[in-house]
C-alpha cells in the first residue's frame, strides 16, 4: 500500500451523472475534503488505481463497466487502501448489498440528502474505524468459520440503515443478532424496541404498533404511543413477523415506504425515523404461497437477508458457548460447579440440540443450579429437548451407545426444593409447562408440599 501523505481526506467520486457528481463535490468540498471526480468507469478505475484516496463514492450502474466490477478489481488482493461507498437507486439495492459483501463499507440509496451524504462519508472515514471492526463481537460466542462469517456480515450490515430480515429456527439467537446490529450502528445511543408479534392480540395489533388517540376505540381512555413512535431515531425489532395479520401487513408496508405511522383514530400520519429489523422462524415464501403473507412486504423487509444456522450445523461452537454460560451462571447462582468432565463435553457435542443455543443455555443454567460438586459428570446432564413423554437420553460419544439416565425424579425433586415447590417457577426453570410437571410429579409419586 502507498502511504497517504495528505493531511486532508481525499475523496474520489465515480458517477456518470453530472448532477450527482457536482452536487456531491460541492457538499464535500464545503466540509473541507479534497474531491476529485470521474465521469465514467474507465477514468474512475484509472484514478482509483493511483491509491491516493481515502474514500471512493462509486455508482453501481454505469455504461461500459458496472460499479460492482470496479469494486471487485479495486478490492482484489487489497489493490487499494480506500474505503468504498456505493451509490444506488432503490431498484438496485440487492446489488448494493452484494457490493458490501465484496468490500464496500456502506451504500447510499438515491435520492439521498446532503446530511445523509455527510454522515455516510464521516462514518466511513472516522466512525467505522472507531468501532474497530476487526475486534470480535463479545455478544456472539463461537469460533467456527460460520460464526466468523456471521460476525463479519453483522459488522457490515450495522454500518447501514437498511431493513433486515433475520430467519432461523427458534432458539438460534435472532434477537441477539438484532441487538448486536443495533449496538454496532449509528443508532446505538437510541432505543432498541423489541416486539413479539406472536403475543399481540389481533384486534389491538395496529394500536400496539402505531399507537392511538383518546377515544379511537372502546377502552381507549387516553392517547398512547405505539412501538414505532417509541423506537423513533432507534431500531424496531419485529420478532415472528409472520404472525401479523394481512390488514396490518398492508399498513406496515406503507410505513416502511413512507416512514410515516398511521396512529389509530388520527387522520394525518406521523413522521418517524426507525431502522426496522424483522425476524421469523417460518418459511415466508411458503406463507406467501398460502396467501398468509404479502409478497411485496417480504421484498421490502428482505433488503438484507440474514439466515441463522441451527446449532447442530456449527457444532464446534457448542463447547465455547457452554463454557461461556457455565462461567456466567456459576457466578450468578454462586454454584459449586467449576468445569465439565470430558464425558460431559462429549455428551454435549453428541446431542442434536433441537432447541438450539437457547436450550444449551438453559441446560448449563440447570447444571449450575442443581449440581453440588465441582465437575459436571455424564449422569448430571438431563436434556429436555426431546419431548415430554420420555426421559431424555444422554449420548456417550465414546461407546456410541444411547443410555437412559434414571435421574429425572431426583432432578425434579431438587428443582422443586430449590423453588420451594412453586410449580410455575419450577416448570419454567425445567423448560416444561405446569401440566407436564404435575403429570411427572404424579408418575413419580412426588407430593406437592403446602
């Protein structure tokens, strides 16, 4: 790499539209930057190749050569040191996302304001470095290639305001990923508002999301802000988005398009500035085919699509995650547990984890509460992910045999004793419902204490 000698940051604009070039140059020159322009791809590639720029603004669609092709050439084998922001129309946003995968740090969607341009340039030159993108993300534990790729994707996504759709099975950590994106974004000092769409009553769904005015419906005794208003300037996370009814989906689509919220009972919409992240454990394309989800909303939500793999597909992360939570819950519960035996580790690695990271986390917490010795042994581990009808098997990876651990009764008795026979707390801790717990107590002859 050539050493940059300029004290002022140098910026190159590569765009075939004269209006865009001149507008950007004027705005950035007033900010004190040194700005050069190229009106076509070949001229831009030649100037960029000199490696004298700190930042390049690159139009995605140009005659002769696309911005994506230029980006790939410039980023091949670290050909230049400059950071690159791609400029795109809405119709080419998927192409811009692909450009970010190829090394761009951000993208600007036309039409953009002078403020958005200044913010994106400032963040690329200063803010992105301040976040130290090369550091690990402490919230996400794992050492596999998959986890490294996921963390890298999150860092890139966090630098934009693009709408994100996170897919994955229950327990894979979709909300944690959403929170991480928010915490690494320019909105990190603003609210992160999570909404479990599956828990919203259908008749109150619009009011919960968009708010209402006093008297808008029976029982609306006072005006109330919705989740969109609460999340203004921050991030709104809509978990299990597939549970929103079709009528509300239509209004949500308009909110995303217009950045305006239709408060129930109010004639004029309210402006909001919200970064939207949605998540689902369902196949939305199948939902679309069945008429349960709007196709146009799906495309609006999936500007950036992030699929979270089940734990069984990145098993090398099981022990790092287990040991992280072992340390955490050991301290939280003042547990006797200090480590996992080799047999216990083999068992954790052999289990299929149908409940994913959530189940692993709950399993480790149970061990820290229930085990009263230093080392967790094979007989201490009891899994609940395989259904309520049978004792959960522990796999002995050494012999390849599956053995039934006859400790469930003792395990339930210990849990009941720990929670003073409070059925709700015990069932929640064990990861089963109250009815299942009572059936097990009856089958094992465990009597509830007054």
